[in-house]
C-alpha cells in the first residue's frame, strides 16, 4: 500500500492511497471460494457450482464489498501510519477501480490541531466563602412559607406580593407572535418573572380590569425571534389574590415530608438541603471560571467540520428554523467555544492521565436517581448500558479537570452570602455549553 498526504488548507488534508491489484484479487478469490461452499443456484448441486458461474453471478457485488472494506481499513491504517488524528468524516473519491488495475482512491478530511495546554501558574480564581447561619435558615423557611401559601381573592387594588390571574394577548407591529398569548396565567407582583415593566404595569389593577402595556423585550431575551423588539400586551385581570402564610408548625413540617412533624427536624433537613445547594453552586461557579480561563488561554485552530456539526446541533436544540445573521453568529461563537473546550479538556485528561473515579461515578448516578420514584431502577438503567454510564463518567472526568486546574491556580476566597452565591445561578455556569 502506498500513501501520500498533502495539506490543502488549514487543517484539511488530502490523502492518496494505492492498493495493489494483487491484494484485491487475493481477497476476491478468498470470498469466491467461501461462496462456492454455500451458494445455491438452480441446476447445480450445493457446492458444485462452477467458479466461472459464481464469478459471473456475484463478481460485481463481491468486488464492491471488497473495495469498500479495503478503503475503510486502509484509510485508518494510513492515518495511524502518518500519525494523523481524524476530525469529522472523510470524503472518498475513487481515482482508479478498474478490474486488473491497482486500486487508487483519495480521501479529503480534517485533522485535529496539535497543541499544548497554556500555563496556568498565574491563574487567579475567586472562590465564595459562605457559612450558613440562623438568618439564612429563617430566610429559607420564609421562602417555603411563601411557596406554600394560600391565595385568597380580594376586591382591592393589586399591590406588591399579590397574585393576579390574567389572560393576555401580545403583538409586535400589530401581529401576534409565538408564545405571546396566555390564559389563566398567575403572575406574582414583585417576583420579576415577567419582562421588565409587565408586573409594574399591573400594580394597582383590580379584578375584571383591562389594561394595555407597551413594553420592550430585552436584547438578550431567550427567544431570539422577539429579543429587542417592542410589543403591546392587552391584558384582562381575572382576579387579584393576597397570600396567607401558613404557620411553621407540625402540619407545615409534615407537608415537607417530616413524618413526626418536628419543626426542629424540618430545620435540620432544610439546612442540609441548603448546604448541598450551596456546595453545588460554588462548584458550578468555580467550573465556570475554569472553563472561561481554559477557553481564553488556548486559542486553537478548529476543524471546520466539528464546528459546523456542533453549530447545527445547537440550532436544533433551540428549535430555530432559520436563524438571522446575529443569531447565527452567536451560535457559531458558542459552537467554537464548545469545540475548543472539548479539545482542551480531552488534552488535559490525556496529559494528566485522569481516569473516572468509580466511587464518584456511583455517587453521581445515585444523585441523578434520587430524583425519581424508583432510584434503584434508574441506577440499574445506567449500569446496564455502557454508553449511558460513559456519559456520567465523562461528567466526572470533566469535574476532575476542574479540580486539577484549581490545584494549579491561586485561590482568592471572598466572603459571600448564601443568596449571593445561589441566586441567578443558571445552566450557563455549568461549563462547556456556554
């Protein structure tokens, strides 16, 4: 087998492979011999079909199979021989495949860039330092009270903290838009769950009142179809309700699955949950800083095919049909970040010899399973499939990379509160995807 490789542009390579005709003939002969033992043709006894007949009947299909297999095997053998790391799928083109001639094909593909991880010795990371106290517990219990309160209808004007049940119709430029209409929507004034101005525009409203609000969607609104655009909402207030907070007593504790109704047990469980939430929030904030640093410090030439593949996946995930120029640029940038971080993380894993810790993998699986009615079944589901378990192992390995980077950096601990660390936390703080 003869192999030649040329660089066309950037990371693209064109490989030319020549396979001797003798190798093809030998492989075809072997397959014909195998067919002769099993093939059944009318007029011939099994195993007695003449080779000439077999070749005439199956020659084209056998040659096609042989060339496909030799192409695949020789290509990956050539990659190994030339020490090339493939990125994406190759495009094959036959140059010569005539019977009796050497088989020649070309493969056009991209390779992974070779790079070293940038030094991290001067990296500084900020780590929140939080000690949960009585005030944090009291605020969380008050939050639980608000979440489980009763809502009682009132005839007065709506004020901050009240819940309004509304119907609304939104329009942009006089035209209705997807997601712009709602029925029986509960809106708590002051919750900031709606776009800016929506809740303020309903302050002072009474049941059966109609209002029209002229508002603007934020430029960074999650629905890119309406982001930054002016809209008009016609709203009908169906009811105004005020909250009635429940006392923190035995019934309240039982409502939060404290079987004996002990308020002290409830407080203890709430503190445990807060600590778990806090630890996860700190971890995610550290991970965000680490991933930002790795991305910024490692500008890598990226395979266009991988970036395009991730870009298309992002569009599908967001449910966007035809992204405009601005949206496409945003998705492209995000795709480049994801591909870069994937390469950097994998390089660190390889360089540092990191392996998925079995105990941490089990802990992660159990943590996922805890949110289901039958945790044992979920655990078995993960451990019953190598690919599913591999996905969890990848998450654990990524955390190991974060821990390694943190160990290389200088940590600056900053006194913070529980709410400062936890509030506003989103999936974006999780790492590679944003």
